[in-house]
C-alpha cells in the first residue's frame, strides 16, 4: 500500500492507522498547491480529486476519502482491533464517529484555512466547534478513547483534527477530557512514528 499525504493534513489519520497495523506500506508527500508529488508526478493523474489522502492498494486500485481509507486499513489487520467487525452495531457506532468528526469538526476548520474566508464564516465555524468540542469532551468522560477502552481509527482521525485547533486559535484548555485524550494518543508509538515521518515530531 502507498499513502499520498500532506504533512499534518487529514491524511495524518490514515498514516497513523497504517503505522498501527504493523503492515508494510509506503508514503509519498504531495504539494497541494502545485499538485506535484515528492517524486515529481502529476497528482491530478493519480487522484483526479486533487486532495489527500489517497491510498494505492496492492492491487493497483486507488482508494480515496479518509473515513473509507481508515476502515479499509483497519480491516487489513483485524487482530489489531482498529475497527469493530463489519456489520456489527459497534462498527456502525465507529462510522457514526467518523462522520461526526468529518462533517462537524473537520469541515468547520475549513473556514480557517480558506484564503477567502471572511470573519462571519469564521465566527460561525468557531461557534460550531465550541458546541461540538463540548460534546466530544462529555463523551470522553470516563473512557480513554471514543468507543471505549480500545484505540480505533476514529481516534486517529479525532487526534488529527484536534491538532489543528492551536494553529486556528482554538484553546482546548476548556475541555480537559480532550486535552487528556490528545496526550494519551500522542504517546502511542505508532503516532510518534507517523509524526516523525511527516516531520511533525
């Protein structure tokens, strides 16, 4: 498998998941402004969507969209329990978290990275983040990870999105459970390995 990524972007979640599996994989950075990969390839020719992550499978097929990649990667190493078994309620709960993180947290951050975003858009996004982060903080009360005692790909995605909060000016100190979660996930060897590989550690 080969992951196309941008350091610190949402593709970090897929990178963490791959590292957690212990399976062999490769990574290649993408300059999202020029759409050129580290080896000089035209990224549009690799992924017509033009953004990361994208995962080239051993079969040669390309898989895109973070939540789909995360579940695929988890299913390649079922003994690591990075996702519950397919067709179980626990799996649908995981998918619920992946959708929540993607649509309510990740999407809300778009306003702070978009060069044409006006203050009114940012204010709406910040208010939404405040509400959603409060919900996440409540859900982490009494549990180390989103779905309970075990780390899953949803935690990798949440960790990645939360890492953007300081750069966009959101102070996480108001949510102590989130702060503890971030520290807990950051200490995982696989997370440290992914961060180091992306030049973020």
